């Protein structure tokens, strides 16, 4: 060991007696300083402009655009410059013969020189630690453990690059050739992962060989044993190759023996690496503060209930828009989206079935036939068309028409199966909430939401503005109830159909036709038997639902609600949650806006068997319809407005114009003659209400809303107001499902959310990191080099 350390000291002395080590260090410092300050500058600017920043440690240092990734992408430029002379210099000067004749072994020579590179790597790490030090003063509550994991990944990457550079330096006496050769090997190791990805046998081996992105897990908060072992094996491989290369000059060995040794070494390393990457032997450590790279406790609890193997079969319609993600070339990438689960389910089986069939869209007619279109797609995606199932063949195996023959996965456990879909958003893939919900559906009976039909109610299968498809049954929208573990069914209110008592909730939304006595009785019996219910009405049709509300002791008010606003029409109410909403698990921030469009108030009657409390409340004016086509604001003085003048709103005076806009904005038809209108004051009104009671040994849960639009497709896509309507709707149905679905994957909120420096501070930081410190290093290097030259 002493000889190894002595060689390392000698090599470091030679390294720092040349300009290359100093120049590399200076350039690295400048690059780090520039990258770091630019990232902090951008975040501080956003903060000054009012952006709410979150999780700044990961935002600045992690991710594809973070500090660590930027450094990782440049490291390959530095290391070849440092390693190109390690052994090439000895070979070109002939001093290698002196080493061979000295009492040191080839292994000691190689390990000594590699140790010198490890020490130099620590200098680069010191620069990274300097950035962390500055970050500790720039970011509130910095996550140091996350940063330590990232720096560890970059350091071991430096060591791996150094071992490759050392090997190439032993191959040629020309330093420039050694540097270029190192870059060539790094390019090959980055490229090899793309070779043979269409071939099942080859795919895993070539992917394991690739060094591309190997440090990504480290810099994003996850220390993985398979990645760590990969780097150790790369270092071992190239150091051993270097030792074998040097031994070739010290003793004579047949070329066959040497070749066999090389082949055996490579095969042994690859085999060991492949085994270490198997999910059953892979180990992880999450370095993030709140374990964001690991499944939440709820998901792990669900997985822990499995007592058999889980199987995921992916059905890839090759003419579907997601087909490329299921092609063999993307197989590794596709499977990686389930890595968090394979850690806990090492026996998770993932199969792929390629087929083509109608997608029920105009794409089906892009070519003369589906077969021609499928053939073209197979060629484009590198798929063997002979192995693709034809429409009649896939239909014999499984009926995917309910999924519109899209890219869909079937999760199978024992004799149960459920769907796992892709989504039309920026993430595309199902996340932890959707995957865990799918697995949980296989373990327990999913809650069933019934949507009443037959009298013109809002639909769960239509995409119209007034309907409820996005909330309940939109298969391409990840937050839809059907993708969060629920079953959603239509229930026709017909005489021969009984409302199941097993429903998690029944939705009755804005009927346009009155219910018959038989229908009313059926719904009243459902309520009396303890069924959960969501009732949503609209002002013009409130009387249609009142017979049902009478059973609850609740009544819709006849007044329409209007709210003064500079940005929105007056029929749009910006309401908020009541303080009592937390009683049923509704957890939204106090400043969350719930939009109600065209709403009416609700109040309880004197006698009610239910515990009631307001859910959403709004400050609004009440507009009351009177007799003889008279309209007035409640508690106000009378004001007359002529119809012809009202229709010409822009020619009215300010007061009259305001009143005319109130009438039109809330959707009340203007009468055919003069009517009364008056000035009312805004008051606090209950727009939606929660009711509960104990009945038949369980809690009955009911929501009543004076607005049926608050859960509509149009309200969820509102662009002129940021609302919490969808979150409210989801949490309401979670209450109905007793908290079982959607699966709770929430984590504690990030605490590193503030940049603590301003632009003036940043100016000084830039001067120090990119000016003062590099200059000090340059002066130190110049001084040492001049002293060396004088000697």
C-alpha cells in the first residue's frame, strides 16, 4: 500500500507541475459558478415576480436542467485531458522500462496512478461542495442529504471515466491519441445502450453496458445498488485491462491465453453486472427529504397485501398514437416507469401483446385498409408485422372495444383483472396514484358511483360542457374517478330498475323533466334506507328536485345569485369552503376558489334528521323572481328599466347598464314589457351543503348543491379563473368511498421554498465564484509552475 501511495503522490506532483491540472480546475470552477448562479438568478427573478417556488433543492440541483445534470454532461471533456499522460508519458519517454525493472508490480503502478486521479477528483468535488456552501446561504432549508447523494454519483462517475482514461493511456505512447481514444470509448459506452433494443435477448445486456444516464438516479435523489455496482465493475474492468496490458510488456504469454483472459474478464463482469441489476437483488436508498423517489406508505401497504404474483399485460395497438411507447425500441424505457413497484415486487411480470384494430377515429381511414396502415406503423416502429395480431385474433383473446382499442394495460392478480391506461397530458404514463388504485381494485371491491339517467340529467358519458364525463368516466384523463379506483355506472330511473343499495353514492344532477310519483318514491326509499347521494340543481328547475329534498329537510331558495366582479360575469360566483368542510375530509387551502355558475342558495328547514353544515359559501346578491313578470333584487328599492333600452346596453347610463347586465348575465329572459329591478346588498349564502346521519349501523352521506355546473366539464376547463372545483369533487367522492379511493399518496409539503438572496447578493456571489476564486487558483498555479521552472 505504501508503494501505491508513493506512486500516487509522485503522479499528483507531476500533474500539478504542468498547466493542464490548473487550467482544468479553473475552467471547472468557472463552469460550476456560472451554471449555479444562472439557476439561482432565474429562481430569484421568478420569486420577485410573484411565483410561488417549491422544492428548490431539487429544482436547482436535480432534474434534467439542474446543476448536477449540467456538470454530468460536461465531465467527459475534463477527464481525458487529465488521464492522457498517465502512462503515455512513461511509454513515450521510455521511463516505463525503469518502472518495470523497479520492485513494483503492474497492479501497484496502475492503482497508484488511479489513486492520484481519485485525489484530483476530490478537488473537483471540493468545487461542488463550494457550490453547496453558497447554496446553503441562498436557499432556505437546503436538503443536504439530497446534495450528498448527487455529489457521490458525480464522484464515482469521475472515477469511472478516470479508469477508462488510464487504460487508453496504457495503449499508446501518444497523449493526444490517448485522449481521443478515451472520448471514443465513452462515446461507445453511451451509444451501446441503443444497440439491439428490438431483440429481447440482447436488449437487457446492451442496456446494462451503457454508461449513459447512470448517474441520473444519484443526482435525482436515489442511490441504487445496481448503479453503484455498475460503476465499480467499470472501474474494475478497465483497471484490470490496464494491468493486463502492462503485464504483456513484462512477461511473454501466448496470444490465445491473453485473448481468453480478456474474453473471460469481460464475460464475468457483464454477468456479475446483469445479476446485480435484477430487481430481486437491487437495493435503494432515497436521499430526498420526504422520500419522493420511493412509494408512499399507503402504496407499500397495498403491495404488502398481495399474496401472489402480479402480472401486467400491455396491449399495444400499433396504429394508436401511443404505439411507439410499446415498441421493442422503447421497452426498457416503458418498463422503467414501474421501477418504484419492481423494487417491492421483484416478481412483477410484464408482457406485451402487439395487435391492430379500429381505433374508432378518422385515423382508421388514413389508408386503404387497417392492414395497410398497421403495416406502415410496424415498419416505422421496428415491429415484426408477422407477430402482430390481426383484429379477429386479438378479439378472440380479449375484448378491448370498451377501451376504444387504445394502448392499455391489464393488471392481473389471481382471477381478477383491471385496466391501467395512458393519459393525454404532459406526463402520459400512469403515476403512483393510478397504479396503486389499480392494484387495490384487485384486492377489494371498488366503490361504485351511480349516475341517474332517464329524465335528462347530466351525463357521465358525454363530453358536452354541462356533462360530467371528465369527473367520472373520461378514460384519457388521469384524475377521472374511473382512473382513480372507482366504477361509474349509469342507472336508469325506470320502473323495473332498482337502485342498488351497494352504491358508494348516487348522483342526481339537474333533471329537465319532472320525476313521476313512482320515481320519486324510489328515490325517497333509497334515501330512507341510508343511501349516499349527491344532488345538484339549477335555479330554473329547482322545483323538480324539491320532492326529494323534502325527505332531507333541505330546501332550494327561489332567488338566483349574482356577484359583482371586474373580471367575470355576475352569474359566476367565487365561493370558498366553509370552516366545517374539514369534518368530511375536504382539505383545500383557505384561499381556494370554488366557482359556481348560475347558482341558487340552500337552507335547511326547521326539522331535519340530518347533521347539516355549509360546504361552500359565497357573498352574493339575491335576485328574486316575482309575480306578473316582475323581477327585483331582495331587500331593495324599486327601479324600472324599459326592455328596448335594456337590449341596447351600451346606450344606458352607468346604473341602468349595471342592472341590465345583472339580468342578462344570470340567464333570466327579459320580459316583454317594463319590469322592476332594485339595488341589493351582497350577503353570505350557502351554495352547497353536506348532510350526514347514523342509520342502520352506518353513516349516511349526502351533498346538496344549488349549482349543477360546479362539477361539469366546462367548469374543469375554465381558463379565466384558477379554481379548486376538481379537487373538491374528487374529495367529495373520497368521502363517499370512506377514504378508500382515490389512494392517498400525499407527502409533506416541501420546506425549501424561498431564495434568501437578492440581485445585489447574486452580483457579489458571481464575482467571487467566477472571478476571485479562479484568480486565486490561477495565481497559485502560476507561482508553483514558475518555481518549478526555476529549479
